């Protein structure tokens, strides 16, 4: 009997075709409700997972599960501890989103600097001259603080320095001056927020990063500085960000992510002239979606073939898959 793979939400055909080419049976799920997931995971050997929550209860129901492969870099929707205890690998696709998200972040940077969204909206309302009182700024020589210096953060920093001529401050708990690339300066947390004209967030969501940016950080920023968040909405205390924007403590924001998604239509951020919002779309390109689906499928194949996955984000002590040469 062939291994059975559950895909709760649609993915690019490249992922499905890869699994089918390996001889696996693919089950396209009927939804992301707990009831549907509990029912459909029961006789599956692997899950190719997008944003559906996979808590301990659902993992327990997957009696045959060997691997949950996340379609994307983040994995905060999976209970890693329970998965490891049950012998289930959890993987992600850390390389797939790097270029797409970095490109999007540069677009966000330019959009903020030139007040594109507000000027475009006002022009549609008949105010062509709005631009005269809301001039933008050049990015050359300005300071960008990159908070979180993993794959995406490094790519954003490199592109912003080499293509736009920006000074880069980089923060990561493990980044030292000796480890910093030539295009970036390793800096302390406080220095990043005090000196930057733009602060771009690129840290993963963990308990240690939840709500890590709030009133204290906004009080350190220049009144002209802008915050860009294309990481996870929960790393920012949204109510405190709204207050900082309303009082003019910071100059503006570009937000692709929110504390709760989808956000409520009456979210105060939506009506602010100095805020640009997008619907969590930084990685939403044809190329990136195809790559994420294919790489997640490849992780599943590695595990079901008896190998350790290349991009495991947990370490099962007693994996359910029978490891080769182990």
C-alpha cells in the first residue's frame, strides 16, 4: 500500500506532481478546521502543511505520521515538542522564500520613502498636488536597521547596500563584529532603533520574540523613522505601534503582517495616512509558491525513504521512520 500524503490547503502543482511521481497517494484536504484535520490525518503518513494549525491533539491523531513538512520558513503553527515526543519530524523550506521576501522588502522600503501609497490614493481622489506637501526622501546614505540577520535579513541588507547605497546596521543575538559581512555593521539592539531611518524586522516568531518590539523601541526611534514588518505580526505589540503612529512618535510603517490574521476591517492601521498595509503577501509569487511546494514535497520524500530530512526544525529522539544506516 503506498504512503498517503495529506495536503490540507492547496499548493502549487509542482509539489503535488513530485509526490505523485514518487508513487505516493495524495489526499487533498477538505479544510483546516480541527474536525477536518483530525479526521483526515488519521491514516496519513505525512502532511504537507501551509498555515493550518497542527497542535498536539491533531498530531496525536496521526498514528502513522512520520513527517510534517511546512510550506514556508515559519513553523509556529506546529507543536514541535509534541511532534518530537511522538517521533514525528517537522521540516520547513528556509531557502524558498529568501529572494522573494527580500525583493518585497526593498519594494516596501521604496514605497515608504516616496509616500507612494498615500500619493497614489490621493491622486485617485482628485488631489494630484498632494505630492507637493508630502515629498519623499532618497535612500542613498540613509540608515537601514535589519533586525534578525538570517537568510532573508542578510539578503535584504545586501540588496539595500549594494543597490541603494544605504548604511546597514544589523542585529542578531549571535552576530558579532567579526561575523558581520562587509556590507553591514553589527550593532546592539538600542543602537539599531536610535540611529535607523528605517527598521526592517526579519526575526522568526518564538516565545522569546513575541511582542519584542513595542513602546520602548518606538520611543528610541527618530520621529521621521519608519518601521517595516514583513516577518510575523506577533513580534510587534500592535496597540503600542498604533499609539506611536497616532502621536507622531515614529514617522510611518509598512506592514505585511498583523497580530491577528486576517485583521479586522476596522483596524486603526487601515485608516492611517502614514501606514501602508498588504495582506501577508511577501512570498506570494508564482516562483516562490512553486519552490516552497516542491521543497516541502522533497522533505517528505526524504523521510519516507528512510533518511533524515535536510531542514528539520525538531529532533525526534525516536523517529517513526526507520533511518538508513542508523
